[in-house]
């Protein structure tokens, strides 16, 4: 069984050597790939010194790196881990076990359940952002995933080769979780420990800007994956506003047989029309999304047969 450890890196000279060595100890027969994303320090030199296979991705952003990794590398099991030494390598066996036993297409290293992330992570608003994203996605899909944004995951070959990576940056983990939920891949969470970056190591994640990108990505994928729900919400809002504006106009007409609030009447009609159009758009796009899902399932079946793998 071929195991590939995928390590996206940007300026991780302080920790990359230890990450490589730890995974070599735990998985001596695996191939460790370090994808350098335009590092300006000695990340590449140190990775090569520790025996990793180093490749480069010129397009900046973690999502761009993951796209190249998934496209270029062939393996039976893929382990994705950050190069900042925040994820202990000894948990890799727990992540791999459900993949080997065909119990999951993707396993998630859950940092949150045992509390180590909240104890170790000292960056402001990160915990709040994690809980917000988790709450939104679990509400949309009626799921119970504990850690949506963890960077420590394992995948089977079918998931990797059928996942269309669209995110360019740090929103990639959220996209993976949404894709797996929407396409009904088997997901299993494995509790892991988390440790904060060592002193002197700097996070590349910007809480505000990258958090906004994650929320925008959820908004976009919600529209694409569940268009009827998405446009029904807008239709409901337009209808409520139209009703609020139009009720005094209707009451005035009933009592006086005359409409003096002409602008309000026009606005109410416009809002109700927007509600009808939004709902119609939702119906049409929901039909298209349903056809796309059916097509995806057929392509997935062909890919599973080609890879000699079984999804269920």
C-alpha cells in the first residue's frame, strides 16, 4: 500500500525538519512530499536535507498547493499535514485506520473535542471563527462535524482524484468538508492533540481576511450545492419586506377605495416580484444541481472502477 504524506509549506524552516523526521519515524515506508509555496527562507534546503521529495508551486495559496498535490501524486492513502509542527505525527495511524478498513473516504484530525486547541492556540478570534464556520456548515447539512478547518487529514485515492479544488487559499479545508458532505463521502473524525507553534514560528493565516474568504466560500458553495434553499431564503425576505410595505397600501385601498401611497405600492409590487423570481430561480437551479449530482455519481462510479476501489 503506497502512502504519501503531503506537506504544504511556506517559510517553515524552523519546523519542517522535525515534521519530516517525525513522519519518517511513524511511517518509514511512506513518501514525504514537501510542496514549497515560494518560501523565502531555508525551507527547501532543510526539507531536502531530511530526505523529503520537494516540489514547488508558484501560485500563492494553500488551495493552489493542494490542487497540485492531488493532481500530481498517485498513492493509496494520502496524509495531509501542515509544516508548522502543530499536529503530532503519532496520530497518523489513527487517521489511516478508517481509510484502510474502508470505513471512510476522508478522516479528520479533530483538535477541538479534547480541548487542546483551546488550551494551546493563543491567537485571538481563531476559536470563535472555528465555531462560527462549524455551526454554519452543520446547520446547512444537519451534520455534527466537530472540526471543520483542521489541516490534519487522511484521504483515500477515490476522494483525492474526484475532488475539484476551487479554493486558492486557506479556505481549502472548509471546501473539503463541504464537498464531502454534499457528495455523501464517508467521513470519520479522529480526536488528536494540538500544539501551538514554537516560539519564533509565525502563522500565515490572517484571522480577518482569511476568515472573510472562508465565509464567502461557504456562501458561494451554499448557492451552488443547495440553490433551492439559498434562493428560498431570499424569496422569503423579499416577500416579508413586500408584505410590510404593501399592507398599509392594501388597508388604505380597502377603507378609502383610493391609493395615495403610490411609491409604496410600486415598491411592494417590486419586492413581491423579486420574491417570485428568486423562488423560480431556486427551482430551476435546483433541477440543474440535481442533474449535476447525478452526473457526478456516474463519473464517480467510473472512477472507482478505474481505480479498482469501492466507495461503499
